[in-house]
């Protein structure tokens, strides 16, 4: 602690007067007058002092009680506010009584003394509170050069203790005393062993990081994961337990440490890692913050190496104890650590399939057709987009003959609740689908040359060759619209709307409005989907340079899409890379939210589904993902009251359904039901009606009702 400056004693010699000068003779009468005058002065000074002490005593006793009450957690008031108010009243009274004569630099030293007289008048309170704040306020006050007026002096003292810069009395008390309260300690005598951040001799402590690490390691603090996510929206869905789990912030330079001196000291020196209550305070001096998301695998003994002194890296290398490579890899705890792909699972095999020659050939064929016809397609597409776009935004979908009934159901369900689909643009991959879409009144864009290599039949299962080819159609449709400068909502045909989701994205306010792309949370936490777990069947895109580069790269990654059998993991790879490379701002709405549920909720969150059935949750959409094939989708949607398409229209060509001049109304009237066509299939899957008499879908499945 810095020593407080004290007033210099009077000199034994005054300039211009010799100490050996002769004594001045004073008459008896003069002595009598002086004695009487001094007695009067002493009397009034004594009376004034007694009155001051009596008045101050009551105030201080009351302040002590209030401080102790606030610090012990009694009452529901804000600790920082209560203590600041108490200190302010006490400091102002003491300063007015004792600092009124401060006029010059020599007497400025009395200001810190008076500041500490306030908490130190009561010995117990002085020990408990004064020790905590003395070294901070003392240091701040001694740095001032002027205290011209009592008001300024009081204000300066309160500024030091009351939240100006790093001298925040309320914050310090709140952090230190509340920690004691949480530990169940009603008396808040400071314990330097358990609260190293309040020690006053940082120079005598051992640095947290030694000389071989201080080239890139200066300190550590912890902070609530929830508070960090609230302060900085990283876009990734926040996992559970965020309220009770902390995050480590690693400071690589001393200048990046928090300004608060107690936290700064505790972060820099040995002992418990200090906890900071506010993420903005913890990062106030960080000019740059690198963020690494870590989850400890259940079956792996994971460690993380932070390598200082190297060229800065923005990707994570992964090393595992495995034997073999790729899909033949297998974890072996006795094997040496080997560099592996980020998609390697804990079992040791790699989930990423490398493209083969057949994938390359097919991609090149499609890409050649695309590039050859690009200008013509863009010119034709522009006129359609100009006609249907609302606020420069369209809804993009794609479908083939094998999935056409899902598209028809989407239209029927939306029309049943009066939702307008005039800004929906469908990219059919065959003439059959185009005719049906035209009959439903949807805007379409169909290029037979581009779509010729794509299949018209439905995929037999998720990830088969037909499924992969249809994923390429999705990429092309999004890329074309995005490149022309339009914002878009892309969605699969297995989605139903309860409210218009486009309006949700168009009316987002800060800070959500600042993202480039928004995704539904897929719910899966497989390695290949990390860190976003973005669902590629429902997302919103703002057209800008960053998103246009993203989808051009998706277009050129068709061989990898074909190899993987789907484009979801390829899209997530590129989201991560573009987030790092191009500053793409990605937002994934957490699966714990209520607005955009899907297959994860249907299969894994039966409690949530029951609340949806009871109308407690009122989402914008429901996406029936996480299904093996189309048959499963139809069954699940029917028993959830999401099916509005009459069976007589399934499989029929448009010309067989419609007749007459008003074809749109004919198809809607013939094919769409106003009420949902509900039917039970499985008792163990969510349903809007009891299906207790139906068989289970899963072995040993328990009835939903």
C-alpha cells in the first residue's frame, strides 16, 4: 500500500526571524485579555466539537447498521446502490466538517485522510471495509493535485469509490461481499486466504505465469458462460448449464487485463482464479478476442495446447490416438497421437467422405451447364424476382416429383390459415413438379438444361445418391437468387407455417439484425456439424459480399456434396471457414428456443411437444426433419395435425386435377382441406390426438399420451 502523505510539521525556524532573538515584553493587562479571549474560544470550540461528534455519531451508527444489513444480504435492495448511498452521505458530512480549509497542494493530503476517516470512525467497520478500498482510493486521491472546494473534494472522493474508471466501490463490494454471502458467511470479515484479490501486496506475490510463459500469458479470470454469450452473440447455439458453468478468459498481454486493480492483481498472480461478474468488464481492455469452443468428449481424455510465440493461427489442429485412417480409423489409447480430421469421431473413424471420380465427373457436368447458361438464367430470373419480391425478399424452395405431395401440403396448410405465398419462388427439377406448382399458383423458375442431370424420383433414404443430387439443386437455387442481390428464406418442403417467418426476419432489431445468415438449430451434436449444428432445410440469408462468396464456394463444392450424400455438413464447414476468413456473421437459433422447432423436438423433446399440443408453445414453423424417408414424414405430420392434402391428389398430374380456365382455384379446392387430416400411426410418437391403440415406432417405446 502506498504510504499516505501527512502534513509537514511546523519548522523550528521561520524565515527572517532568528531563534536567538530577544523575548518581547508583554504587560500584565495584555496577558489577562489574551487568557480571557482564549478561554472563550476554547469554550465555543468545545461546544461545537461536542455537537459535531454527537451528530456524526448517530449518522455513523446508522450507516454501520445499514452497511452490515446490506452486506449480510438482508433485504432485496441493490448492494452497490445501498452502500454507495451510505458512503456518499458519510463522506460528504465528514468532508464538510474536516476538509473545509483545503485550499492548496500542501493541504490536499488531508483529503484522503478524511475519506478514510468516514469508514474508520467505527473500528470494526473500518477493518472490514477500509482495508478493501483504502489502497485503491488512497492511490487515486494522492494522484490529484488540487482540491479547491469542499464540493469538488467530496465529488472526487465519491468518484474514486463510486464507479469512475476502475475505482468502483459498488462493484467491488458486490463482488467480494456477495461471494461471502453465497458461502453462507453472515459476518463479512475479509479472509485473505479465500479472497486473494483483496490482498494489498501484489509485488510480493508469485506471478501466475513464469518467465517462460509471460511472452504470451499474463493472466486468467473466469466469467459466467451465459453472461459472456449475452454480451457477445457468437452465433452458435448456447448449450445447457450455461448459468452454472464458467468460461476462462486468458489474457496474452498485461495491458489487456481488466482495469479493476483487485481483479488485475488476482488475475496476474497466484492463487484462485478471480471471477468477474460482467463480461464487458472482463474484456474492456481487449483490442482483440479469440474465441475457442470446447467440449470434453465423454470417452476421451482431452487436453488443449496453447502454443505461444508462433505465427497466429485461426484453425484448430486435432490430434488423436488412432490406428488406421479415414473410415478405417479406430481409437487406440496405446497408439501415439496422430493428426486427424475435425470430423473424426471419438471411435477413431472419419465421417468425411472424400470425393471419387464419379462425384467429380457429375459435378463438372452440372457446373459446365450452369456456367454456359448463367447469363440467360440470370436475365430470366431477374424479371420473376422483380415481380414477386416483397421488401427485396423471397422464399426459395425446390422440389422434384418424388417430393411433390409435401410441397402441396405446405401450400394447403398455409392457405388454411390465410398466409400469403405470393413471394414464394419454386425451383422444380422436372416438368411434372412445375405443372403442379403452376396449378397451385406458385411462381416457378425451371431450366430444363440445368435440371436434366437431376433425378425426378424420391430419395429412398437420407444421404443416398438421389438425395445428394437434390441437395445440389438447393445450392443452385439459393446461389442464383443471392447473387442477384435478393434476401431470401430457404426452406425444405417438409415445413409447415403457423405464422409468416419472413416477417420475423424482416423485423429483427439490434443486435440480431446484424447477422448475415440465420439457421434453425438442427439439434444434432455430431462432430461433423460442429460448432453450429445449422439445419440446411430452414435458413435466412441477407445478400451481401460475404454471403455471395459463401454460396459460390458451395456451388464449387458439389463433388464433396455428392461424396457426403448431403450438403449440410459441407455448408457448416464453409460457415466456419467464412466466419474466420471473411467475417461472415452466422446465427443459429438454439434448439432450446420456441420459434423454430423441428425433428429434434419431435423425437427428443416430448415434454416440449406436449406443451406445443397444449398451445403453450406457439412457434412460427415446424420442420419435420430427422426422418429416414418420405413415408415417415407423412405419418408423423398426419398424427401431429400438420397434413392438409387430400389423398386423391397424390401422384396425379396437374392436368388430371385441374380443368377449366380458373385452374388455380380448382387445384386448391380439390386438393386442400381446411381442417387438418389427422390419423394415428404410432403411440410412442407425438400426436395431437391420443394414439394409445397404435403400435410403437421404436422398440419399447412408451406412449406419448
